[in-house]
């Protein structure tokens, strides 16, 4: 039943890509050899092709288990665009409709069948499994099988027994973007994978530009950013429903085509807004973290966090929704010290003490990310335990920053000795950064006086600094590991094992200028614009107005077929098209993302549009 297509021919003729990405060829060849596979690859790495190509080559019906209807629908739409026979059975279907699909599959009309794991419970489905040839079972989002993971789904536990009950054991291929070793081992065990070929590609997402913005006026920063990226697709994440409401309203008032999403809206509005965003009818989605799970929109060009999330894990997952198509995208975090309090409050409202401690620890790493001067990408990769990542990536907000570094050795010494003196005075108690700033600025407020802090030698040592400047430096010292934040319910500062060696060593400490310590000139805006400028350059088509026209054409075409625009062509395909202006079939086929089926379907209308555009330029 196998056909003679080779993987690379399938990649080129069906999917229209010239070469495999990292890891894809190995996984495909292992599956074709009959070996189980576990692929751990970040979002956007191209996991789908790793099983779609073997499924096409092996023939028969390959089953893809996937947790979300929207994901399945997108994948099926995208495959059909390439004339691959794909179908889905989901919970919203009647039994009759499902039976029609089984019948079609038995007749050889379905090559890839996407189903939710809940289906495995039904006797009808089990009968179906033993009535056709099934060479491959794919478990997408395989971390859902693990109780350690953050999206555990009990129905995933049905997968292994179902496979065991099949007349002939298919190859089993599991994929996930979650990399922790516990989850990985758990997947192998829970799915009973047989000596699987395990491939973990790096966690880096090269096309994402990471940036942290320290700005007092977030809304203005946001609006400035929107002006630069006018009708590109983007997500703005806020930590509360209230913030979603007010940010969305402000964006709309400024003429931005934004919609909102949070758990407090009724389901109709949520669905409607989500759809507007996915179909490019709204440019910006303003949402809480309730939005995004199962959203496969590949042309999200930026994700802005209006508030700091509670952990790097959540941050990377949410920010990672940008740039799934591999084209450059921005991940910007707007940091304000007050977000720390909100995040701590959310953790403190839990009841489990161990979970709270773990929560504070994760939050600590998130705060450090916001305050480090070092490479942001390196910080994230180190956090996820990736070894061998370069110290500087050259393309994140820190690496491209031109804010000057100032010598803050003296200030650091004053801050650290103040932390020491306050503890000494109170028999070892620890205090937060507000108290620290009050003492260093020589405040006589009640709590300072009642603790006798006006009598310690560091009182008033930094009168000329704003409280924010002192807090920024304390945050920076924490990010650098010279101070730690305790894991109590209130954030307090304490020495670490690095503090004393640092004080003794007389090493110089340099910190990049922040925005409100009187450094208006080298403020972050400028820095961000440089970052954005870099981003713009990488994104840019050499014919931006043709790119806009082709986007419009894509939107109309997609609407007439009832699929999202990115299913017709991803952004990078349109960018290539508008730059290379193909006019013949061969030229059109040479565009990445154009295979035989899309040439047939869209070659003429897109080449005509390009021809007209060229003529209008003459
Ligand atoms: P994942 O499931 O890992 O998040 P996808 O399978 O959705 O990622 O792939 C992300 C994008 O990369 C898709 O638009 C896909 O068409 C594209 N892609 C995958 N493999 C290649 C390749 N070899 N060359 C070019 N683009 C690719
Ligand atoms: Zn960097």
C-alpha cells in the first residue's frame, strides 16, 4: 500500500518546501522504518510534517490524536489545501456524519484521520480501528498524558490500552513542546512507546525578538508600538479581566482594530472575537491567558505582555504564540514594579504551602528576566536547562541595546550594606525594597522611626536617588544573584552566597541605564525602536505595497473557501511572493510554501495580481 514517493519529494511537491528543517528528516525516516518516535520540538518547529509525510507515504489510515477541535480543524483544512485526504471526527458531529467518515476511510478516501482521544472510549470507534489498515498512530500534544504536565487530560490514558487492543500494532509517534525530563519519561511510559527514537531539538525560537520595556506609561508605549505595526496581527496579554477591558477600549479609541477575550465574557462573544482575530478581520486580540490554547494562527507578528506573567514557563508559552510560521516576530514584555505585587497576590491566595513556595520561586525567575542586563534569549534557554546556548544572541532587546552602562558599584555597596544593617538592627528580620528605599533616602516615616532605622549608618545615604531608581537597582542586584527574595508571602530582600564574595572582591558592577532614574535621553523607547527597526528589516518584503495587496487577495480567497487566511498561504510565503514577483508556473512553484496543489488552485489569480501590480508600476 506504500507509495514510492520519497520524503523529500513529498516535502517539495506536496508542501512546496525546498528542504527539511532540523530533526524532521530523522524522525520521518525512523517512522518509516517502523520505530516509535518521541519528538520534543518547540512550537513552530514543524512537528506536523514529521508525521504527515510518513502517513502519506505509508498509505492506509493514520490516526492523529489531538486535544482540541480548533487545532484539528486547522490541520485538516491546511492538508486539504494541499490535496491531502484528511478528515476529522469530533464531538460536535452526529453519529451519522461520523459513520460517513468511517465508510469513506474504509473505501480508502481518508489518509489522515484527526480525532479527540475521548473517541477511543466508543465501541464504534474501536470496531473501526480493527476494520482498516492503520500503519501509524500519532499523539499530538503528548504531554497531556502526563500528570506532571500543565494540561493533563485523563482521556489520554486510554491511548495505550486502545493501541494494545488493536489487531496489529501500528507505529506510535508522539510529539510535544514540553521538554522537562519528568514529562518526557512519563510520555514514554504512559503511552508504552517501544524503545522510541527520541529527538529533542533546541528550545530556541530564532525568529522571535525578545524585549523587556521598563516604562512608566505602558499605554503610551503600547500605542506607539501599534502605530508602527499598524495592521499586523498581534496579541496583547493582560493579567486581569479589568485590564483587558480598559486596554482594549483605549486601543479602539485610538483607532486600532482590537477585540477582547477573557473568561468573564459570554461564550458567543468569545467565539466571535476569536474568529475575527483568526480570520484577520481584527488585528489585535487583547486577552487574559484564557486565550491561546489551541490557537494555531501562524501569522501572529507580535505578542505583548501588558503585565508580567507569573513564570517563565507561562511567558514562553504565551510569547511563543508569535511567529509560528517562522517569520520574524516580536515578544515584548512591559514591566512595572507594581506587577510584582499582583503576581505575588495571585500566588498567595493559594492554600498549598509547597505550591506557594514553588510559585514564588518561579516568579523570582520571571522578575529576574525583567531586570537582567544580559541576553534575554540566553536567560530563557538557561532556565529551560538548555546547555551550550551562546551567552549573547545578538538579536534581543538586551543584545541590541544602546543604553549606556553606568558604574553602580558604590550604589550597590550602599544598598547591600543597608540590607545588612537593617537585619542587624532587628535581630535578623528581612524587609522589602520599599523599606530599603525609604531608609536609604532618609525617610522619617513611622515604620522607619519605629524600627530605629534612622539610627543606622546607611540611613539617608542615597538622598539624591528616587525610590524607583533604588528599587530598580535592588531588582538588578537580585537578577544578578547578589540578593535573593525570600519565599514568604511578602517579598523581602536577603543576602545570597554571592553577596559577601562580591563585596570583598571590589569588582566593578555595571548596569544599563533604566528609564526613570533621570536617564530620559537613553530611555527604553529608543531602544525598542531599534529593536523594532531590526525586526522590520527582517520582516520586510522588498515590495511592501504588493505584499499588502496580496494579503487582501489572500483574505478574499480564504473567505470564499471558509478557511483562515494563514491556511491559504503563511505570511512568509506572501513575503517571498511579493519580493520575487513570480509570473510563470515554475516561478510560482519556486516560492516556499507553494506545492502542486496550491499552484493549481492559486497560481493564476496570484500571478495575475502580481502582473497587474507590475504593470501599474510602469
Ligand atoms: P509545530 O506543530 O511544531 O508548532 P507546525 O507543524 O505547525 O509547527 O509548523 C510551523 C510552520 O512551519 C508551518 O507553517 C509549516 O508549514 C512550516 N514548515 C514546517 N516544515 C517546514 C520546512 N521544512 N520548510 C519550511 N517551512 C516549514
Ligand atoms: Zn540576546
